[in-house]
């Protein structure tokens, strides 16, 4: 099994310095809690920030930290306090965190924060480079490192990269607000597998990728620079046994007894979170306040324990929240409390596991009401701890966990009336019902634990690799490339049949401006200057465009996928056979109607072909319209000798008898070629590949199965091959 490198903002160890002494303790947080059980078992290294700024430590401290944590398979990435302020408190926690949790009004957009985010992602990339070896699996976590996948991919090809986002991925309408949305998507798409907690986040992500990056998905697979990228949902689980076994732990029992003694017979409602505005703590307390006013019989009979774990204490919104929360707790206790009864017990600190487990154990109700939450582990931990099955969970539908914990009392966290009703229902729920609901949830979360989550993710990463490898079977290896070069060198009558768009030149948003660039012109001149070579450009473009771009070269041209031919020594274009174009009058109005109904799409008319282009349109709308149009055209063309073909963001209607293969045949029969090379990138080129003699070389530019013998992945790679050939011919 290859090594696993886990990369996350924080290491599972936090370093502190008091005076001159360094101390090391495990970090709190969903991710650290979740992955710590995995890292003990897997052969892995963890790369991340140890939680202390470089300005606070000496060079000796750095060395000590590096040595100490190495023993725990951790590698530090050191950050300065200015980085922490701009990258972590800034871009991560004032831009991405609020925006992705649907708080656009809390979101700030600062160029210097973005620059720091890029720079810190680069530092993480350097740390990965120092450690990574070919064949490693690299698993990157969360919103702090969204640029890292692409940064690594650019420097290391032979690694598998997985990315998991622990927070929600927002809908396109929110994500598009981000000025750096393109860069973030490019960063993420460097991964081979991108995981989210729920299928909703997957959908949101795919929709943004489609609309912003213009990349469509097929069954949640994206093709990015000809590489498969899989996107899927992996709902994180918990270390179930740790929580369910806590019931019988002596230290937990001791804490339960202490709390029981202090609370007496009162019912306990529990609220546990990092102190964060996304968690809905204020709304929860306001609802509890109203609950007590509306249900005075519960006064003296219920206590709410609020455990707020300090978090991002340097960020103003969090400081304000703390003030607001403490004011509210004071007001509720002042208004409803009595001597001997405090309605809200408020703890602002992190507690040891055994105390937390005791709170879960003793609580009659867990009130988990985030306004948005990627998953929410508290809800799962509470249910897991209820070994005897007693206890009620109230859960916000805005937590990812709600899709797995359907037996909880599900509420809308913005609807106070629904929270108040839920508190009453939870407190009064008959025990058998509590047990039935908890058992159903327990059987689910005990199966899908954090270990299972991690192994599912890693298995899926391996599957993606297998799928990528299958598609690479045809990849032109350096050995094949050598054979090709030798065959070229040893030949004297060479035919090169070359598609244009996607083969000699990359796709552009302005296809009308995609004429040959300077380097391509040089390449074509070199190829044509050798009289042993016959170069044929064989394209779907109209003849006038090809004429304009290539009339200066000694090149044969085939236009409109084989309808028009112009041999290099001829000055005139000729039709391959008499063709009819009267069908265009019937079809044109239909295409024009769809162009009107789909903003930024347009109709291109060639002599024997009509094309509807939609590459600049909103992709979601264009996909629907293209299916409708295809169905309409199928009906209309049923009895005519014309067909409907789908290409790269185009729908094309043309005569069925016309094909690149038929046109190429004319050139194949012209001479006794001793070297034939054909290259193309889409389905129209398959018609060419399939009529070639067995000894010919055929190359598909791009991934995917085709009738070509070999694949190269990019236009640049193909051009490099042609350049190599020109160097060989110069040797002759
Ligand atoms: C992010 C996403 C997603 C809390 N207080 C104490 C304590 N904790 C532990 C809990 C739990 C973890 O912290 C909190 O996890 P959450 O899931 O509730 O929330 P985030 O920290 O915001 O985590 C979240 C998660 O990542 C995982 O993907 O679920 O949506 O926001 O495990 O037990 N642990 C101890 N004392 C405390 O006082 N010992």
C-alpha cells in the first residue's frame, strides 16, 4: 500500500509556549477528532500548522517542535503571525467561512487576505514537496487549502490527490459572489477525487464548475484537462465505540454523578458547540427563553447546559458573539431564575473528553440548531453515547447530519416556534419512542464510522486511479513515440491528415478568432517545406475560413467535415459529390428559435451544414435546450438524408453521406504512402481513423476511448510530436 500524506491547516497536535517551555497537546475540532483514529492505523504522515506563530518561537524551538512531533508522524508548516492574521483570521474565517455558510453580509473581500491565502497554500505545497514521493496518496482537507491540489498537481504528476471539504459547498448564487471563484475552482480541480458531506454540496459544486469553469459532468465525473476528476458525497462519521463505551467508564460515571447531584431531578437540555455564529446558539437561547415564558410549568424543572468552546477568538464577529451570548445568558437567568435554580448553566471553555461524554450521557435533550453546518458531529456523538437508548435529539435541517439522522426532531433553526415546539416534544417524548428513534440512528452511525468514511474515501480514490489508468491504456508511450519518429524518418512519401480545432489548436471562447498562432504557422511551414510530406487539414470549419487561414501554405484542405475539398495544387474548391442544401430552409428557423431562447448561443451556417453553438451560454440552460433541440431535430430530419450530431458544445445538422473518412479516402488512394499519420480529437475524426490502413498511425488528442491507436492528452503534446518530426526531416 502506498503512503498516505494527510494535509490540513491544523495538525492534530497544538504547541504552546509558556516562558521558555514548549507544551504539546491534542487539538479540538471535528477534523482532528475524526482523523486521529485513522492516523494511528494507517501508514501515514500528517502535514499542518502546529498552532503557534513563528514570531513567538526561536530557531531552537522550531527544531524541537519538528523533532517532537515527528515521533507522532507529523510535519510542521510554520506560519508567521502576519500570515495567521491575513490567511487564517482573514481569508479563511472572514471570507470563505461566512460565505460558504450563507452569511454574505459577514463576508469581507480583501486583496491582501487573498494574497496571504495563496502564499500560505504555496508554503503547504513546499512542505508536501519535501515529503512526497511518486505513487503517494495525498489527502488534503478543508477550506483553508483549496488551492493546494492544483499547486501539487502542477509539480508532481504521479501522485493521487484527494480533497475533502468539511464545510458546506454553497449554491452557485452564493459561490459566484467570490471574486476569486475561478482560482478556487481551478485549485480544487487539481484533485482526482473531491469529497463533500452531502449530495446537496456535490450538486452545488458541480453546478458552479459547469457555470463558472464551463466543465460539464457525466455521472459526477468531470474531465479536467483530459483527466477524470470524481466528485462524490462521503458523510463523515464518528469513532462510535469511543462514545458508546463511555457509558460504562468509571471517570464518566463519576462526572455524571456530580452533575446529577447539582441538577437534582431536573431535566437537562444540552447545547455544545464551538462558539460560532453559524451554530445558531443565540437563536437556540432565544427559543429557550420563549419556551420558559410560554411553558411556566417547566420553570425550576429544566436546566439548559450551554458549553461554548472558544474559537477564533481573534476575529471581531466572534468577540461580538461572545458578548451577545453572555448578555443573553445573564438576561434569561435574571428573568426566569430563582434562588436555587439557574435556567442556563454557561461554560465558556473546552472540557476533557470524559466531561463531554458525561454531559452527553446525562442530557435528556440535545439541542443542535446550526443555521448551517457541513455535517455536525455533536449530534452523532450524542446519539452514540445513549447506550440505553434514552434521550431526544433536536436537529436543524441545515446541518449535513440531518440527511442521516431523520429520526431526530428536525427543525428549521430560523423558526423559533418550531424550536419551542420541539423542546416540549422532546421533553415529553415517551421513553419507548426515544429508544426506537435512537436505535434506528445508532444502527446507521455505528456502521458508517469515521474509519469507514476514511476507507471509503481512499477506496474511491483508488477507483478513480484505476479508471484513469484504463483510459491511459492507449497513451502514446515514449517507446511508441520513438517508433513513430523512426517510421517518419525512414519514409519518403508521407501523408499527414490533421484535424484543426482541439488537435492543432486549443478550444477558445471566440472560435472565429482561433486562427493559427505564430508557432503553429512555423510548424506548418516546416512540415510543408519538405516535399516528401503531404499535409491535409481536415476540419469541420467552412471553406472560406480555411481558405483565409491556410491559403498561404502548401497544404490540402478539407472543409465541412468532408463536403468540400481543395487539393494543394488546385486553386478551386470542389464538392465531394453533388449535395442538396434545400433542407436548410426547413431546419434553419428551428435552430434560430433555439438561439433566441438561449442567450449567447448562435447559429452558424455553412454550405451544407447548420450548427447551433452554445459554448458561451449558461451551461445549465444550454444543456436542457440542446436536449430539446436534438429531440425536435430528430423528428424533423427523420425522412431526409441528413443527420444530427453532437460535438463540443455544438449541435450540428449535415448530410449523412459526408464524412471525414470519405474525403480522406481520396487522399489515401492518391499515392503509395509509406507513412500515414492521422490526428483528431472528437467523434468526427473516428470516421477518419476507421478507414486507415493497419500500418497507419492514428492519434486522438485528449482522453477517452476512440478508434485511434493512441492518445496524447493535450494539443501541446501533439504539437511537440510534430515539432520532433520536423527536426528529423531536417536531418535528411
Ligand atoms: C467542522 C464542520 C463538520 C467540541 N467541544 C468539545 C469537544 N468538541 C468536539 C466534538 C466534535 C467536534 O469538537 C466538533 O465538531 P462539529 O462537527 O460539531 O463542528 P466543527 O468543529 O465546526 O467542524 C462540521 C466537521 O468539521 C467534521 O467534518 O461536522 O460541520 O464545521 O467532535 O466532540 N471535544 C472535547 N471537549 C469539548 O469541550 N473534548
